[in-house]
């Protein structure tokens, strides 16, 4: 659960500046604003991108154990401690590769579960760890299998429901898995191309979803041993309408629903009568997350995120508790986990200029519960000159409102009002998806770029989700079209507002953001001074030809929202909107980062455009990691790439750069071409290679 005050909060960001020495009293003295970025302390990359000291803090359902993710010999693993003695923690996993990030507690005493893939291939296996014996068991020990956890219930603590696609890579059969023995029992063989199952707390199948040929979805209802059509979600609502869980007694189905409206609202549906009750709505943005009672499954609070996320309580039983948590600060509060008896919550607090701090909240009467500070996620950032993030609304050329976020370096906003005092180079940082969104909150990337002297602008262009289905659907067929126009309009806004100048803007992003970077350099070659593409597709035809098989239920969505590769017209559209088609137009410096095991945007996407640029003698720097997938999970690899990107941006935009130094240590970095395009990279690679050989 997160709560945000709608008023942005300016932090003290002048920690690197000294006090005045003109005799003014300490009481009245004000820190002197830096006149340049060089007067601001340089935040080390390791503090921003190295392993967190602790992350993902949870409490077991029975309240006996605290757990978190923390480094073990430099690799993130799960640690467990007695709930009343965090200092007695021990590592209960022993991963030595990419680390473990996704774990959760089962209801079986002393048993937790975690997901792990190999080298970023996204074949996530589900493991159970028994704390007493220390044994870790692979519950899905099959090759090329991606586990999907479908059901965990306090009524059946010794088992879980898991989807596995070992029989058919496109579709997941459903199994009940015994946590003690690992034995699986088939619940349903998926011969109906079902995309997802919804079971009640007794593991009885109740509803399912299935994609339709038109890109919409059918909601199916269980009747006996079969399924009948229960409801339909049109294509236009398919990204903003979905089932959202059942109460424990199975009497209420929650749905986030945009049908017959624009923004998605939360409804409670009586499963016996079909009666619908509106729980919460907002005309500006879709309903997002919800907070639910651990035993009953009833929704107690609902979130909506327009400029910033705000929670509305719908259950008086926790209203006072939510008010108590609001007092932590003006940033965001997340309730990570709650014990089954609901006496203890684990809470995380952060703001844009404040990394996560974890608390234990022991509930009292009338919201008078006790808050105990546990850990800081990244104590190395305490006291560093972190900066605020400012929500802004930008008008597109055709009148749409683009909810965006502006981050300014310290010296460009001395009074902390979110208005630039001087123009600086800017990085347009584009989110992935594209069916996702940018939001307010702490980001190592934003703080890193601002600390190097760049303003950073994030734009929710059309096609982004969360702002109503009309805004999302306006992106259909607009890759490299109106979606890109929105980004260009935002750059123009930044220039007009004095944030930057038109010749000092870089574009950067991952996945779709990487594609947008390639589009920026190929379709609008005079707009950006340079670009950083991370795992972005260059050829939309080959992208759609190589999607993972278990995306089968989503393929019609891709074909309708992009172009259909099964038709000549669709192929032509995909070719037209592919950066590879316009590679001749690229004239500005380009840095590409890629994981060799990426199952979504395969290495061939980057290889294609790099080869095409080489054939035309267009400079490009290509960084490839053989042990990464869709993004860089190993901190050593993330730091290595960011060290390269920092030098690249400095040579392009003139910001400051921490030398690459030893930040390649421990990484698998290779640079197939273009090392000479980044100052100091060739030398750092040579030293790194020698160290590896030793």
C-alpha cells in the first residue's frame, strides 16, 4: 500500500555545500546554492547501482520470521531472522549467479518460496525452502518451463497451485503441488487455450480468461468439469479490464473494469447473483492496487495514480492505521506484508529523494500502533545530494495531456521549486512497455543522471496505461508515429520552459524505451544529440516473429496494436516503423546495450542494426552481456554498462563522469564494436580482460 501527498516535497539537497562564513548566526544561516554541478558531491555509481544492503523485507504469515534479500558473497540471496531478533539473520538460499529477488512466504510453517531463472532466459522455476532442514527443492524441475503461481491459501497451507508449460510451451497446465514432497497433481490440462485461472481459497477453480481472435477476452465460469462463457471484455478494454481476485469465501469477485466508461474503476460482484457494486473510481486515472484483509480477502483500500499515487480507505477497520502511517513523511508508504492475524505489518517508506526505509508496524487500538525502524535499503545514499522529482502536465500537439516527471540537477534549481534557474543538458528517459507508465518515486537512474548534471524528463506518451482506455488506445498503430510525436512535443516544452536547449538533448530507455531511442535517431535525426538504447527492438517484423511461446494469449493484442505480421499490409507497416529501415538516417552517436539471453527482444535485434551501421560506416558502440536477459540483473553488469553510458553521455552532452575505473570488475561485459567511442573504455576493457585471465 502506498500513500502520497499531492503536494511535492522539496528535500534538502545542498548537503555538499558549506555554511556561510560572513558572521551570520547559525540559526539564520542558509546553505549557499551551488553555481555549478562541480560544486555538488559526486554520488558513486556503486552507491546507486550496487547491491542494496537489504530489500524486499517481509514477515512470515505466522509472525515468527523476518526475511529480506541481501548480498551473500556479493550475490543477492534470501535471509531469515527471528522476528524479534533481526540481528540473528542467516542466509537460507545460496545462489551464486544472478541473485534472487522474487520470493514470498507460503502458509506452511517455516517454508518460503522463490523464483529463479538462468542467465535471464525467463524460464522461472519455483523453489521451496524448508528453514528447518535447509533444503531447497525445485517444484518445477522441467526444462524450458516457466512457472506461474496461481494460488496460495491459508486454508491449505501445505500446497499451492502452479501453472507449468512443460507439456505445451504456449499454455500452462494447472497443478496442485505438495510443498513437503514436491509431488504435483494435475488439476486441469489446458486444452482450451486458457490464459489465466482464478481459484478460491479452497483451490476450487471458479473463473478463467481466454483470448479471442479479435484481441478481446472471454471470462469463463466453472460449471462442473467444464467452462462456460460468463462475460466478455472487448478489445478496446483489454488492457484496462481484468479480474482482481475473490474474497476468501468466494462470494465476491473483484474486477477492475473500464467497460462503458473511460478510466477503470473497481467493482465488487456478487458471484451468486451477479450484482455489481462500485467500490472506487476516479475520472482522471485508472484504479491501481488494492489492500486486502489477510483472512477475508475483502478490499480495504484502493489506489489511484494520476500525478502521484493516492490511497482511499474503504474499510474503517484500518482507517486509523493508514493515518498513522501517513505521519512517517510526505513520500510513499508501501505495506509489504501483513501477518495472518493482522497484528503486524512490514512497511516501506520512500520519496523521490529518499531511498527505501523499512519499518515494523505493530497495530494498536485506534491507530496508536508502534512503528519500529528496521533498516535502510541503501544506507550508502544517506546524506548524499539527492533531488526531488516534479510531476508536470504537458500538452501534446493534438491537445492530449501528457503526465510527465521532471528531475532537475541541484545547481539548476537552487530554490527547490521545480522551476529551472538555468538550462542544462537533458536526458529524455523513455519507459518500456509501451503499455506501462512512469510514476513518482525514488530511482537510482534519475538521481545518477541529475547528479552528473543533466535534467531528466519522463513522459507518459499515448499508449501508456493508467490514464483511461482512450489514452492507451490512442497509441494503437502509432509506434514511430503519434507516440513519438508526444516525445518530441515534450522536448519542445522543455526547451520553451528553459529546462534545456534544443541542441543538448539525449534520448535513453530500455525495451520500448530502447526502440524509442532508435526511432529518435533514425526518424528525427536532428532532434537528439545522442541516444542510449537498452534491449530495444530494431526490426518489428523479427520482434513479432520471435516472441516467447507463452505469450500466445497476448499475440492478437500485439498484432492489432502494432501491425499484423500475418498480412502483407501488416508486414509493410512493421517494416515502415522499424528503425532498421531508416538506419541510413542515423548521424548522431549511439550506444546499445543487450543481453545475449533476452527472450523478448533477442540479441538479433541489436545485432541487425549494429551490422547495418557498420556496413554503412556509421559509428556505434555495442555492449553485450552473455549472461543477461531483458535488462541487466547482476549489479556488476549494471554498474559496468552505466559506467560506459556515463562516459558516453559526458562526451555527447558535456556532463561530468566518474572514471570507469574498476566498475567493470566482476562483469561479463563484452564490446563487439565501438569501444573507441567512449573515453577510457578501451583501456578499461584491456585491464578487465587481464584481470579475468588472472
